[in-house]
C-alpha cells in the first residue's frame, strides 16, 4: 500500500486531495499548521486507520516516521487577503517549507509534487498563458510575497531535480472553486456567495472587466492525480479555460442565488491581473486530461455547500475586503 504525505491537508485543495488518495487506497499522512486550514474539512477521515494527521508547521523541520512514496506540498495561504494578513508565513512556507519537504523527499526517496500557481505569470502580457511564458510579476507589490514564493519554490524544486536527481512534479493551478473554500478568504466566489446569503450587495472590484477562468475542484484533483503518476517533471497548467469577466460572474451568482441585492463597484486592488486563462494543450497531450464539469453544475454544488453552513459560520466573516487591507 503506497503512502503519501500531503501538506496543507486541512485546506480547501489539501482536503480534497486527502479524500482522493484515500479513495485510491493509499495511506495518507496529512500535515497542517491550521493557520488557514480547518480540521472540519478532514474530520471525516480521522476514524480511518489509513489516515494520520500531524499538526505541524512545514516551515519548521519535518519528521515523519516510515516510508513515503509521494509528498505533495500544498501548504500555503492562497488568497490575496491571506497574503496581506500573513505575508511572512506565505514567504516562509514557499521557501523554508519546500526546502524541508525536498530534504524529506531525498531521505525517503519519495516523488515530490509542488502546488504552483497561475500567479507565477503575474499580470500576464501573453494570453492565454502557456507554460513557456515567463510571467510579469511585481516582486514588491501586495501579491509579491505569494508570487515570488511560488516562483522560488519552482526554482528550488527544479534544482533538486537536476542536481540531486529527485523525482519532482510541478502543477500550476489556476482559479479553482468548490465545497470547503473558506467563506472569509476574500476570494471572489466565497465573497459573492457569502454576500448573497447574508443579503448584502455584491462587491465587484474595478469595472469588473478583468477575467478569470474557474475550474471545479474535482477536475483539478483529477489533473493533479494524473500528473503525479506521469513521468513529466516540467511545469504543467491545470485549470479550466472557460474564461469569464468578473462582472459576468457576479451576474451568474445573482441568478444562481436568486438574491435581490445589487452589484456595487469598489476600487481595483493593486496588481490585480487583468486577464487569466490557462492554455491546457500540454495537459491534454501529456495526461489526456481536460475539465469535465461545467461552471453551471460546479456552482450549484458549491452553492449547496455554502447554504449548508450554520448562521454562525456564515456571519463569522470579517467585513473587510481586499481593498480595505491594501489601504
Ligand atoms: N474580486 C471582486 N470582488 C470581490 C473579491 C474579488 O471583484 O469581492 C475580483 C478580484 O479583484 C479579482 C477577481 O475577482 O479580479 C478574482 O479574485 P480572487 O481573489 O478570487 O483571486 P485572484 O485570481 O485575483 O488571485
């Protein structure tokens, strides 16, 4: 039976990955410092004999007894509000954290995968973004702590691959959504659905003409799983190329939730990318992968999840948004 370590296990993506590897018959070791993760996302796994959990910060030395076939480094704050609230931790988990994971992978002779991001492309001047594009990142802007940590993480991983011959995989994740997103992480989907559920207006930043391409979490996990088992060590985009403006997205959420609230416009945060769409030709060719869940279907499932939250959970958010933090 194979054994996998997943850092960031209690987070949105980490918890879905735990579920997938458990379903595939693996032994799963979850690790999380619970700064942005939530044990609620994995509490259903605790009774399983094949699941273990370490409450640990990967930016500190990692000790895991026993063999590890795979290590998936998915620990990181992952929303613009989080980078502003905890910028140093964001930098540390992408630098010290990956260094510890790589060291562990060498000792255990594991294959290591890192969660990289479309943010390595910054505010892209090339559209759609393919893996050959090197990006347009402002290192000292509010997103710099995340973008540069992830870029460093890619460089470090590639160095261990070429210098030490470590087996590595790099997935560049584009905007992803689904159940277990944190309601207060400031990202656009929980922000809009939360606002609709609380009877507040939907806050569109800028004029809403900036675009994103949203991938349903199950599609993403499938792409990640296939990439891990492939033999390709270069970066691979995984995301859904179905691009939409943020204003259209707000209108979709209004239709989905039936809210009678309106859209209000707020200033666009600094360095907010104007457009983003993954070129997934490589993933198609290499992995035979492409997204299967249409946004209308994925949004319904996600809305049902948010609707199932208790009023306490729904109101626990800080009524501060990204723009308030930047000021
Ligand atoms: N956004 C918005 N209203 C909100 C939250 C976000 O208009 O309440 C916009 C944000 O400015 C960005 C897009 O939605 O253009 C996606 O933001 P998110 O934080 O989800 O992720 P990003 O792709 O920017 O990292």
